[in-house]
């Protein structure tokens, strides 16, 4: 008996769940699958039927794997196009950033030049006998000198009105008031040794610093500092990978390691170091080896025994400005570390060169201004200032314009040094114009003369002993003649060695203060 269709007479019951599609027309009556599908299609719509079928795991045309792969490829192509646009955009941004950085650097340089003009005008206000001049203006650095007015006027005339700085040669050539010849350190062995120590650690840092300073105070510890923050960990090294641990070593033991490295490398590890700097360091390392690394120190250095046997202190306190670390100058680091002005003034601080204008004022200016007898109270305070370095690191924390009056009161002029070898040439020729450098401290008279004098005295004593022993006269004369010939040969050899190494001698104190400021060793 055929089943009568009831679709026109009642609406299909909605399924309880999508995966259970009802096909009953009534009690005990079922529709064929095709008719049931048609019923659902009419009552729920095509989209709903497709969704129900997809829910049952039956893949629809829109979810077939082939279609999906084709769509993924299209999406990949779209993503690649987007990436290319992003990369192109980034390149343009980098280009723009470079342009912005260049423009910013130009603006900063113009600001630096304007700062120089303000500083010069402020410092020169009211001066008659002397004048401040700048010999360099750059983005990172710049230097300013105070010389007698006649040299400043000549320098300006030679430079021309269109120049923003003058020649340093014109400031110091023939300027006997500003050039300091060598002096003796015979009565100041502490400063002498601190210079040697500074040179030794300059070697240890492989010259990758503009300045090294060593200090000694009443606690008998050697204080060490460099200009650059990055050098803090290099004074006393600790490296597990390289199996290096110097944290327990004394200053003397560290010096022994440095001298050993020097002997092994023969000072070859000096990338881009100027020859005269290398010579200075080598000389000081030889002095350390001969005089400080003995089991018993010579009498003139015996007072330094406790300090050499103690561990050094790396006085590298970080300073920040606008959230960035500042490469504060070395001697200012030592003072900041001590945090005791009286202790600092009473001690010794010596390095590769004399204090710059800002270091002199920041470290000692206030004390000097309030004590006219400061040289009697604190004889170790530096007397002469080098030029003023107007970099951000040098001027950090010190307002040079606000302190212009005090600066002119305490700094009669800035100074440069005449190396010993140049002084000898001046002594031989009164018309000779010496080379000079304001990046070195006052050179020291060589100890060679003292050693030669001691050798001569030893020979005289030996002669007296031979004569007292009743030796024959002709034998004595023969020995004297041989001795004389040997001494003459040694002296000639030494003189040739000295000429070959001239320029910077025993106690040279040289170092650049800023990256692009090369040594100013000049001759007219």
C-alpha cells in the first residue's frame, strides 16, 4: 500500500541535534532519504543543510583539500606582496632615519660652535694680558687654550676671519710663558711611580683609553681609573673561560704580569698606537722592572712597599646624564670614589698628562679659591692646567660659563710641554724652535745622568782599591785605558739609542683626551 505524502499538511519537526536528522512524518511513518533531504532543504534552506552535512564530517565543496590548497597559495601570494611592501617601507624608514641623524648631527655641531663662542666670550670678558682661543671644534670634542694676548692675536690673524678655530702652532710656538721644560722628580718619587703605574696599565688596556690615572692616599692602596666605562673590568681581570682570575693579586703582582706580557709580546699589542706613546710606555715598563719588582725596593721607593703589596682599588664609579652613562675623566672618577675632598687633596694623583681645565677646576678650584696658601697646605695639588676639553664627558657636572671669573683667577694660562730631547736641542742651538705637546705632563729629567755619575764613582772607587792593593802602575793604566774605551763606546751607543727614541723620554706623560684629538706635537 503506497505511503501518502504528508509534507503539504505539516511542518517537519526541527531536529533535536544537528547530527540526528528527524525523517518521521508522524507516528510510525518514515520518509525516504531523498524526500527527507528535500523537506529539510525547503524548511531550513540550502545553507543550513550544508552546515548540517559539514557537521556530520561530510566535506563540502568549500572545504575540499584541493580548494584549500588553492586558497592557501593565494593567501601566500598576498602575504608575500605585503611583506615586500613592509620591507620597502622599512628601507625608506632607514633612509629617512639616516637623513634625520645627519641633520641632527649638523644641528648639534652648530650648537657646539655656538657654545664655544659663548664660552670664549664669557672667559675673555675683561681680560687684557691673555686671551682664550680654540684650536678645534668638532661634534665629539674641542679644545680651548689660554695664552698671552699677542700669540692669540697672531693666531687669529693667520687663521683669517672666515675660520672658526686657529692653529695650535701659532698659540705655542716661541711661547716661553706657556711651554714647560723638563724638571726633576728626584724629590717626588711617589708621583714618579704613579706615572709608571699609569703607563703600565695603559699597556694592559692596549691603549684603548684616552687617559689612565693612578692615585695614592693615606690608606696605602693604589687607586686606578680610566676615562671610559668599558675599561672598568680590564684593570683587574676575571674570566672563567680563559681561566684568568686577578682579583686576589696585589699591585706589584699585577705589574709583574704586565711586565711579563710586555716581554713576551715586545709591546707588539699596540694597535694604531703612536710611536712616541709606545716608547714612553716601554721606558716606564723597563723602570718598573728594574726598580719596583725587586725583592727589596731601592731606598728612594721603600715608602711605597705597603701600597705595592696591597690589592689596588679600581675607582670606576659610573656617572649618568639623561639616562646615559658618562665617560667621566679618570681623576674625577677617583675623587668621586673617595667621596672625601680632604683625603683627595692630601694624596697624590698622577697619570698620562696634566689635568685639563675642567678637571683642575672641578677637583681643586673651590679649595684653591678659598686658600691662597694652598701650595703650602697641599703641595701635591697640580699647579698647571692643560687646555680645556669641551666634550660632554669633560664638562659633565661643571658649568664653565658660570665659573668664568674663578677660572680666570686660578688659571693664568694653559700649558704645553717641551720633551727632554727637544730641550737638549734648544741648549745646543739658541735659535732652535722646539716641538711641543699639550697632551703630556711636564717631562722629567732623565735618570741616566745619575746612573752614569754612579758608574763613574764606582770606577773611581775600584781604582782606589786597586792602588791600595799595591797593583803595578802599568797594569792599572792598562785597565784604565780599556775602561775608558769601553765607557766611550757605551756612551756613544746610548746616545744613538736616545736619538732613535727621542721625542718622548723617561717621564713623558702623554695621552689623547678625545677620540679625534691626535697628539699635538708641533714644530714651526
